[in-house]
C-alpha cells in the first residue's frame, strides 16, 4: 500500500477543526478562570488529525471495546480533549463552559467520570505505561485491530517511567502503539531541558527501539502521513516527535515564557478568538471519525470462582507467597481473562507458577515497577482483563504515584507484594516492606488483604479478582502452618477468631507471621493457665470493627496488636481507628519502631519486639497494670 | 587517545590477583552464612579491583574524607564483593566478613551506612546513579573540587526509569566527573535482562542520553584500566560485558543461579581453582591519594539571623513563606542549597533561585531523581538540602524516601499544594496521602506549619534536624497568627485559642487550623467555646500538650485535616491519646477520591470546613448532654 495524501478539502477541514479546538480551549479556560490553554494550542493539529482522520472509533460509544484507544498523558491539556469530544458530538458545546466546576465532570485533569477517559492523567509520565498495557492487550490477548495512541508533553519526557514504557513497548514489539510527543519547548517554570533539540528526542526514541518520525506538529498533512506510516510499520512501536509551539496561534503568546497554566486575559480573549475564527474557511464542514473494525467481543463479567477448593490440610507448612502463585494459577484455570505480570521477581513472588501454566497470559515487566503498575492498569481498562501484578511489597513504594492515580482512574487492578516485613531476614532493610500497609490504606478505593495461611491466601486471590477498586495482597516469605480448613469461607471485611475460650483475658490481633507468633504465644500462655483470644483480621481495609470490638469487650477491653510493619499507618492504627469511641478499651501495639537490619528472621522478630516472646511479655504487662 | 600509559605487567597481574581474591572471599562469605549473591559479585571482580586499586583516589583509612573519590554500589546485592574489597585493603577482618548478615554484624545483606565506607544504602535497584549525580554536582559546582564519583550498576536495574532520569540529569549538567560502570552480565533474577548481551544497544541508549559510552570486556583488567583512564569531557559510561558467576564453572552465564550460594564442597573446589589462578606477584597495590582541595564545611547550628518579618493578620501562603525562608537561610549559610522539579513557581523555591542562582538545581519533571540528587548532595554533610515539589508527587519518589531513611540521610523536603486546597486542578494534583507516607518513614520529622511565621521557623528547624524532614505547605493565603518572636520546637504544639469555658478541643493544621479558628468565632456567638490546637509537627506529635488540653475540655477532641482519613493527623492523634480514659474522639478528613472545584466548595463537600467543625462540636456536646 502506498500513502495517498488527503484531498485539499479534508486538509483544510482538519486545519479548521484545529482552530476550533483552540477556540474552545480558550473559551473553556476563560470560563473557569484557570487551566492550560497554551498547552492545548500546541496540540491542536495533533488532536484534529488523530480524532478526525487517523483514529477509528464510535463517537457515540466511547467505551466500545473495538475503538482505538487514546490517552492524554499530558493531562493538563484536558480542555482540548473535551473540545475534541464536543466536535465529535459526544458532549454538548455548552457543557464545555462548565470546565472545572464543582458539578461538572469536566475536571481540571481528565478522569474516568467521562466515558471517553480510560485512565486519569495529570501526574505526568504515566500515560505511556497504561497505553502499553492497552496495546499489549490489543495485540496479544484480544488479538484485535484496535490501536492505541498516547499524547505526551515534552516536560514529562524527563520522567523515568516514560523510558520504562518505551523499553517495554519495543521489547514486546507493540506495533499497534503510537506515542505522540508534543515538543512545545516550554515547561511549567522554564524551558524543558531539551528545548527544541528534535534530534536528541529522535535519538532517544530510536535507541529505545521506536520507529521514529520528527514532524512539524502544526502541519496537518505531515501528521496524516506520519500516522499513516505508523500504521504500516510492523514489529515496532512508533513515536511521532512533533515540533510545536506552546500557545500556537495566539498572537504575542506563542512560544513565550510564563504562559504555562494561565488562561487568556479577559480583555484579549475576544481578539485572539476572532483572529483564529478568521483562519477558519469552512466553519460548518463536519468531519466524522472512521468506524472501527468490530473484532472485539464484550468482556464476560461473570464472577470468577475457583474451580476447586484449596488443597491444603491443616498443619501443612508453606509460605503465603507460594500459596499466591498456586491460587493465581487456579484462577487462570477458571477464567481466560486472568492475566499476570511481575518485575523480574517471579521466582520469589511465585507468579512463575502461573507463568508455567499460562505462559501466554504472563507479562514479564522486568525491573520497572512503575511501568508494571501502569501496564496492569492498562490491561484492566474496559474490563478486558483481570490483572494481577506482583513484586516485593517494598518496591510498590516505587510505584506509589501510579497506585494513587489508579484510584483516581477507578481501576480494578490487583497488586501482590511479597517479602513483607523483617521476617525476610538476612537481605536487610532495603528489601523489607514496612510501610506498605500505610501506603495502601491511604488509597481510598483499596481493599487490603493480609492472609495468614495457604487457604486464606487462595480465597484472598479469588476475592480480589472479583472486588472493585484496587486490591492489595500482602504475602510473606517464611513457611507457616495452614490453620484453616479447606472449606472455610472468607469475606472482605470479615475477621476470623482463631483461638477463643470463655476465659480469654486479652485479645491479640496479628496477621501473617505475627498471627503465627500470636498462636505460639497462645499455646505458651495456655500452659500457664492464661487464655488469650487470637484474631486474624484477614482484610486490614476494610477492617472488621464489630468482631474486634466484640472480642475486646469479651476480654475485659484488653487488646494487643502485633504487626510486621512500622507503627505508623499499619494494622495497629487501623485497629485504633476502628475502635474509635469505644469506651474502656486499652490497646497495646507491637510493631517495628525503627529502621531494622539484617539477621535471621526469628532473631529479628525478637529484636523488634513482634515475636511470641514479645507477645507473652506484653500480655503479662497488661496484667501488671 | 592522549597520553595513556598502559600499566605494567606486574600491575596488571596484581589487579587480576585481587579480582580473584575478591571472588574467593565473596564465595567463602556467602557460603559461610548461607545467603547472598556470589554470582553477581563474580561478574564485577575485575571492575572492583581496577576501581579500588588503580583508578580511584582515596584515603583508605579515612573513609569520610571529603577529598576522596566517591563510590556507590548501585547493584547493592553485590555487597559481599564490596566488603571483600575492604578486607583486601585491610580495613575489615576476614572473620568479620564471614559473619556478615548476622544480627550482630554491621555488614548487612545490602550495604548500609552502618559501615563508614558506605555513603548511601543501596539494594533497591536503580537508585545509585541519581545519588551519584548529587555527589558529582556537589563536587563540580558547590565544592569545585577534583574528586570524582564512580557508580557501579547492574544491567537488570537499567530497566528502572530512575536510571534514565539520572542519565539525562548528568548530561544536562555536564557532570564530567561522573563515571558509571554498567555490569552487563546478561542475567537478571528470574530471566535474562531484556537487552541480554547487546552491549551496542546499551551504548546507543547512553549516547542518546548524552553520555560518552565505551564498550569493554569487563573481565579484562587492561581494557578496564584503559577505559577508566580516558580523559572525561562529559559523563562517561563504561559498558562492561561480563559473565555472571565468572570463575564458578557450573554457574557461569547460567540461569537459576541468581542469589544462590554454593554448597560447602562446591565452594571449596571452586576456590581452589580460582586460587590456582593467582600468580605470584610481589607487587602490593595501594590506592592513590586524593588531591586535597575540597573546602571545609560546617553545617552545625545554622540559624536565621533575625526573627520573621511578618505582622499578625497579614495574609500570605505558607508555600510562599517557605520560599522566602529558604532564601533567607541561604543568605547566612552558603551550604544551603535548593532544588525543584519544574514547579519552582508553585512551590516558591524560585525565590531562593532568584537570590542564590548558583545554589539552585532545576531537576525537571523527575521526582525520583530529585530525591536521589538531594540525598547525594547531603552525603558526607556537604550541604543542607531543601528539595521541593507538589506534595502529592513525592509519592513518585517514595521508594527513594524509604531508602533515604535507611541511608541515615539528612534531607529536607517541601511539598506544596497539599490537599483539597489545590482546588480546580483536581485530584491528580492534591496531596492527600503525603502525611501517611512520611509518617511511615522512621527517621522523618513532619512539619505542618499554619502561617508564615511558623513556616520560617519550620525551615530553620528542619535545617538543623537529623533525618528526613518534610514541610507540608499550602497554596491559599492565610493570616499570620503568631508573633515574630514566638518560639517553636519540634514536637511542641501551640494552643492558638483558649478560655476557661472551653468544652471541646479541636486540632487542625494548615488550612484546617484556620477553619477551626473560624468555627471558634462562629460558636462563640452561641456561647460555645472551643480550644484550638496547632500541632506544628505531626511527627513527632506533642502528645502531652494534646492530652492535657483534651482533659481540660472533658475529654472531647476533634481532629480536622486536609488529608485522607488513613495515616494522617487524625490517626497520629489517635495513636497519641490511645488508652486515655474518658476521651471522646471524632475525626474530620477526606473520605473519598475528591474532584475539581473551588476550594471552599470542596471543603464543604468533604466536610472539613468551619461549618462541619461547628456542627460536629454541637453534636458532640448534645450527645454528651444526652448521656448525662
């Protein structure tokens, strides 16, 4: 096939739409008296060509699974995205003037409150990773013809996550992915580091394996041509590096400093708009996007259930991280929608058990945790897959901004962090997750599972697959005994009372290794005639306040929490929050209180005061008081 | 190539011998303790030998000497080879090495500054080069000294974006005193690294990012010596093609050996084999001494020379007060430096930049790298560093912050635009989890100043407080509530409004402190009096003041915060007052992902405004009245 230049009429219509998009962007941001019109204007021709020439989609059905995908990674250019959908006819032009208002879904940065937004953007450098997840899904899971377009700013190319995504896209030969770089030279507070050095951008994109075109980003014909070539290119993703001017088309503002994030002054807006209007030749010529190939089936949203109950016997010894791998493999058996990914730790997190059984549904993301989370989010958009991404729990700290944005994106990703706490032992503090519960608790849409044996881990994985929002499963390295019957039922927000008697004097709440330490303490104290109640919260968020309160009351108001986590933001504080106003309850918390060190797991549990020994001592102190 | 003198054969052999002794010790130690990554040590044996005994200039008996060349082992899991180097130098005893990773040893599984020769902890991959950038920037632009910075990276960690942030930074600032060595041993933990042994692809990427990149055989001492001796006019990357497990025949270039130790028998036979390759050479190798041209620096007792210059009632945003305070502090100590991520016009760090342009580092939109650069600049107590960005984007660097705590780093961070008060920009820009994550950093101090006076004091205190200091600032203007001579201390709250008739204690900070004060005014008209407390620092929290005052308001306490419920001010107070009998505690905070809108509307919708506070106070009083 060879390239046919669009006819003059079409080219003129695309130019006209670009100017209409500029006008809308100015009007919107004037109405809200905030926003980024100059960042919109640099992308006007790019948006026009993408939305009215290149992309195939149903304008009245933005979430159709066969549509091409579009991600505005430079989320601050939201007004022009809204303008494009107004021109496409999906939103009313009058609605544009409600930008950023409290009762409008046209927020300052795009969020999925809008049907045409798959992932929230506005934290820079995250769009391309999500686009990679979508493109991977399109090419390898859906095996469909939809393509993925991601519009990025030049400022955000300083974010390392962009280069993680670049490396990923070329490694997996995502030839259905196009990254468009709007190189408008100017950042927020000064020029971006590479200014208009188009060659440097080109060299970087090429070095990272992209088919790369440098174009004049304000020339609609060049854009049509480059995007056409992108579609013909096999085996490589394409980067369109577009030289543009910030504030293009705005006299006296174009390419000038100090216009980032500033609406046009009221007294100049009219003149600027008139100037743009005068360049529009056929204001009423509508262009319609091409329709997609409908080669994608709707997702089967029936709940995914394990085909068989867990196959563990009480007393069997195994780590919860291994149980995760087994469970995930079984979920993969139950549904083809389950996919998994890892950050080159699959032999430690045990996601390699899934990989062995379902190699086509496993994505190795290498050591790039930010990108892995973005890819997981991308894979889960439009319910195309149920994604599980695993790594050492500590290294989700690396991706916390992405996880935060996933909540704003209403994403249903499942994240699994292994090697939590000091119980990993000799590898030392850099590998120990001791802040992960604090992190995930502060994500509003998050469910935090902290299973304590093989059976509950398997059920946690099953529940996570069917729970909306972000799910985090915290797994441990050491082998621990199975404590639940294979038939035991688990629910989100329902704790288990693992040990109880009529004479319990203290309630101990532990999870993971510390639950087992609590059980050991229970046995030891029982020999001395002291009975304690032991609770496994199963989910830390939501926490089963009523079971905890009832147990606390039954044990004279005495509660001890014990956790392999720092004192701040973890299980202990969750319990304090849940107990809230309950009168007459005294809580003692055992947790790690300073940066730990290398050593044998049991030595460290002792040293940091969260072992059976420490629990026994705490119980005794409770009576001393 | 100008003036390169090849080392003599004796030297070359001596360096080879050292490399093999490093292998032997790495194998011996990991087998002895049954833990560690001997194969990742073996691939870098020649590199470490050449670096420490040929290229680097340092005083082996004075690790913290400011003139020494710096070394960072970014691939921290190769710790045993680093420890073996210091055994070879004679600083560590072999017996210490054989008990590494044990609970009473200061030689941990990954390097930490418990050892004098470690400046920053590593072990979370991809972070070393950013720190090295901070050190190299300091050497070149602040110290203006001749020491160089060497960073050894693994190929697996080249997948981390943070590495490329650092790469871009180093070339932008022409850090010709920075040398990165890439140990391309092909194999990662669970799979080969994505680029395998395609050293030319690494070279191309490095060159595209503005580095001079030299490909060498990483096991050739001669090639390494030559490459490292080249004059440098830009940051240089030595791309060393190596074999993972080199010297261990069964493991060489084989999958399945990452992080695996050799059995005792296997270790002994391998060590015998390696030993046989150590040829007699009488030559002892000593590192060259550094040029002593780093200026003396004192970071002790950095004080503001004058009291804050604000008048009560004056309105100013705490983010602006931050910029002014750091600029003022910078006037009286030339080692105060600042950096930002292209948000300096929001965080107001541009006030510092305008006044002290040579001490400001623009890090562009790369938050991870900024925190690493800050850590590097602060290492060996060379600078007092203030790094600013929007509060919420410190989430991007949380792994770096976590590691900064393990590194015992003294960095100061300022997050502006916290909470809903960011308004129309919407949730992507609102910091609503920053207190939760900083509270979970064990070495952190969290300042949350509520006016310009206390902001200035917070900056002064942060400069003198060890550990990671975080200052949370707000975008909207707020009234000055403190006198210029008011004294502030870490962990000391202020009672902003009190009377004998107070019935409820309300604790707020930043915007919500001002909302609480407005609620107090409102309630006064109804003859309801409340006590208002400004905690000043959220960590440590002044539990004593809070408990004393809550007791005097009959145990009634309300917290109100522009933050999510989890991990913020409310939970901090909860932790502080737990087990106090007879307390009634209620919290106001943001419960859901918020949205765009005017700040005042958002405060109402999410229930942290003055009306919500007043209403909760009334409710609390009526329910306690009902209880009687």
